[in-house]
């Protein structure tokens, strides 16, 4: 355990805050920790009736690349993750799910962030109107699970939440 002796926010943003913590380690030494505070997020493994999974293709500025990802989004303050998952699926893909089942949660990068990702499986998909956020330019891609696994193994899918979701689904961990 580390004992926090001082904590201060050095940046407040729309999505994240950056906190600087001074801590005392178990051995008595002092250290500084840079912590990204994040409200949490959801990822959705959307499965079509034919077994294909729905991904979105979008440009990610942080890595200067177009990535294939599961539909996902940030939780609003106090928002129920299941409500967020349904909203994000509809916004990004146009699909509405008849069934949305909670699968798991995990920390995305606990070495520097407190972000928790909640993973859902969506089935019974019905077409609807896409309504992405103004700053979201996404295309929908539908591929077989076998192809998605192959792409993840070959490094063609590089997003962690997407790889986790694909591999969980491939192992039969599902609805």
C-alpha cells in the first residue's frame, strides 16, 4: 500500500482530470504518482443474428491511426453503465439491442488511470438511425468472429477493449 500525503488536481478537462499524488511507500521512501481520473466507460460486443460482430472504424488522434473497435463510450456522471451501453450502441451503429447482458469490468490502464471499462453483450439487434456525436466520424463494419480473432492476432485490431471482447467471445464467455 502507498499512503497519500498530498493530492492535487493539476488539470481539469472535459473527459479527464490529471491528479498529482505525493505518496509514502511501504519501505518509507517517497514517490510522486501522476493519475488520470476518468469517469469510466462501456464497450459493447454487438452480435448480429448471423453471428457477425459489429465494429466501428474511426480515427484516433492519440495514436494518429484509424482503428477498428467495439462500439464504446464514456459514462456521464452518475449514469448507469447499461443505459450508457444502449445509448452508445445506437449512436455509433444505429442498432438497438433486444437483450443487453453485463459481461465483465476491468481497469484499462491501472498504472496511471482509474478508468473502469464495463463490457456488455448486445443481441437481438434491430436497425435504426445512427446518431454519432458531432466530433465522432465512424463507419460500421460487420465481420465474423473468426475473422476478428485472426485480425487481433495479426495486429490488425490494436484496441485493447476490442481484443478483450473478441477473445472473451471466442472462448465462449457470453450471454
